[in-house]
C-alpha cells in the first residue's frame, strides 16, 4: 500500500480483525452491486470508502424526486439521470483510488452469470423478488457469495450466502405474485430504514472479503424500526 492508502484506510487497518492483510484483500476485491437505489447506493458508498478496489454498479432506472427521501447519494438536480452513472460518479468522488464501472441497462438472465462469475462477491439491493431470484440462482450456479437485503415499510432483512448454506430461493420458494410482495411505491418505506440495512449489507461484504467475524450464513437479520426491535433467525 502507498502512504496515502495507509492513511485513507487507517481506521480499517487498526481493527485487528482486518489489519494490513485484510485491507489488501479489499483493495484486490471486485464487488458487483445489483441495484443503485436505496440499498445499493448506501452499500456502494461504504464499500468505496472502505477501499474495495473494483466496484461494478448495475441499474437501469432513473432518479426520481420520490427517491430522494431515502437515496441520499443523489440530489434534486440529478433527477432524470441514470442511477448507475450518477452513483458511479458519487463513489468515485468518495474514493478516486478505486475502479468503478456503471451498467445502466437491465440485467437479463443471459448476462447475469458472466457478471457474477467475474466478481468476488455480489451485493444485491434490488426492490423486486424476480431480480433477487435471478441473482441468487446465478450465484448458486457460479459459486459466488452474495449479500442480500430487503426493506418494506418499517421492516428490513439481511442475509449472506455461500456454498453449503440456504439461498434466497430455499427460504422464499414462492413466486412474487403469490408471496405478498408490496413495492415501496405502493406500501411506502421509512427513509432511514434502507440506510440501516444497506450499511449492514456493506459490513457483511467487508467481513466476507476480509475473512472477519461471523457472516450471516444460514441466518437472517430482521429489523423492525417501528417496534425498535431486531433479531437473528436461523434458516
């Protein structure tokens, strides 16, 4: 590491669970972020700040004024712009030392395996079950670990996966149409909630990439902001 890198990442390096070796692993890592909305934007900013060397952000959506209540990486002046490109610029501002790529088109089942196979970890932050199934299925085929998050109204969840543990489809086998999924555009969501879940996702990703602590493999974190409660359940 250069002197500037040692200073930039000094608070990571001070942690005995990360240290210099863990920081080098972060600098060498490539994370694919699916979704540049509330979860993906928060997570990506923390990954950039922590020194993940390559980040690819994929999202086909554009910024709308209704996003700004919770997607704090974007500004009012950016409304109408592609989220992936705007987030690419933002995380490059946070850390110009890393490589950031934006994919501003919809990821299809034909593309997903190539993308997941080229990443060390996938951080899934989309707002619909269909994308979560696609990412989980692809990572299962390719053996790429992932961290998945979801929010609705006052509640959020985080889980991590690697081979040998239950995946998203194992836990939620029903199709979205039968599973009671309500998008934020209909059911609403508390603005700070995605910040909590997205930050937790980033922490899980950093733990996995550095080999630190106990990731949420075979477990799911459930957060209820309205009830001021959280718990970890075994899957």
